[in-house]
C-alpha cells in the first residue's frame, strides 16, 4: 500500500487559494455578523445521536486512498481525488499530490478514471449528472509541481476543466498561470464557483459552465476565502476563510461565512478562534457539516446550525476525520478517515448514515 500523499503538515493543508481576473470586484466585502441565538424549538427537526455515539459508518470498498469526495445528484455515485501511480508524484515527501479524478458508487463499483495525467484536485458533478468539473495541472507540465497543501506553493498550473462522465469531451474553462481549485456547481447548474489565487491572495469567483461571465465574488486583503459551496437557493454560497494576519497561529483560526454570489450580504456564522474548517451545507438550507479539533489534536466532524446553538459532534475517532459532504437527499455523509498509524496517513472515504438527522430537502424552509 502506498503511503498517502495527503499525509502532510496539519495547518498548511487547510490553506486554500483564490483570486481573480479582469472582472470588477464588488465595491464592498463588509462582514456582517449573523444573529447568534439559540434555535427555536419550533424549527428543531434535527434528531442528534446521544453524545459519544457515532451513527452507522462504513468504508467504501475497492477504492485506493481518497480525499474530498462529493455525491452526484443520485446520492449514490461519488467523485473524488484518488491516489494513482500514473499521476505526477508530489514535489516532496511532505507535499500533497499524486491524485487523479475518479468516479465510483458508494458501494465501490463502477470505478471510472476521469483524467489520466498531471495532478488533480477538487471536483464536482453537474446537477444533470451528464458532466463533471475538475481541477488539474494536466496541460502545464512545464510549470513547477508545487504543493496543494501550502498556500505559499500552490500549483500555478492548476486549471479548471469539464468532461463527460467517462472522461471524454474535455473542455478547458481557464487558461492562465494562477492557482484555481476548490470548484463546485450551483444546484441549478447555472454557475461554477471556485477559488483563485493571485499574488498570494485568495478570493472566490464564479463563471458560467462554459467559462464565460467570470465574476469576482470576494475582494478582501486579509481574509483568505476558500471551499465555496452553493446553498439550495442557488444564490447564497457557504465558505470558510482564514486571515493572513493569523497565518502563524496553530491551528489557524477559521470562520464559516455565507455570501450572496454577487458579493453582497457577507455574514459570519462562527464567532470563536477555533479552526472551523471545510463547511458543507445540508439540503435543508439551515445546517452544515464542518471539522473542528477536539484537544489535543483530534479532528472530528460536527453538524452546525445557522440559527445558532452548540454544534453536534458526529464522528468519534482518535485520528483524523475530515472533508465532510452530504448527499443531495440528506441521508448520507461522506468523509475521509485516517486508518494509519500516523496522523493523516492511509486516508479512505467513508459513508455515515445520517438519515436520522432529518436534514434532507423535505425540510427546506429557505436559508
């Protein structure tokens, strides 16, 4: 078994980049705190498991080491960056890389490699399930390999692509020497949202699925935004951000935000100095899964509530649990769990049955 290329420095893994092009940034990214109040009993449809009890979990079989897995609209097929010997190897033993884009079912069948060269990162299904979008360095072998887990050394050859589900009809969406990754799709398929880094600054951008109409969403100097995902209303984006001025803190404090995709109505939803990392909205429009460190260094998945209240712990594992995402039907949680002896070694994608939480689209009442 190859040692995971994902087993890297804890803090720098989380730094994800972004930036821009010729579009005009929004006039203001003033941050407004969302109201913090305990959720009202009339809206509490989550049924949390008892403290210390993990809901049923199973590993996806037959798949090499993987990270950042996301469900297709059918809540059965999965897309993920998967370790592959044909990928360009990492730039150093401590750098991340060596992955290519794969799709498969959450039962470990119908395994398909989408791309066959370079290094790949984030990927996502379109809502019609006819195409996928993915990040790759496949067309820039002349550029430095870089390190996906170091914001000071992101691969500047990372570009965005779409293709059919069998990897055919590859369409390149971007063509520059920026770092572009952390890509996802609005639930109506109208917008691609992604991160771009220029001159060390991370921001969020959006564009049409054909690469047209690029628009910069965030334009903040200190805050570094990443990991954007559309909420069910198709105009609000959830993301996390950290401050360059707090870069040296360990772990780096991170905040969960929402913002309209025109750059307005930016709101913070976490108000502590914890590492609130990798948020992903649930289909009910109210909750989200994310990662927080339980002292001394136990990374676990939690369920947060945009209406306030304490988050609910979902995973109980002495090593690393991370990269959570929720199926469109709200019944399953994908996450990466370390099975090795070292922290973040031997990472594999797992499925948790969260049907009892009642966070599916049938409970959508607006964001």
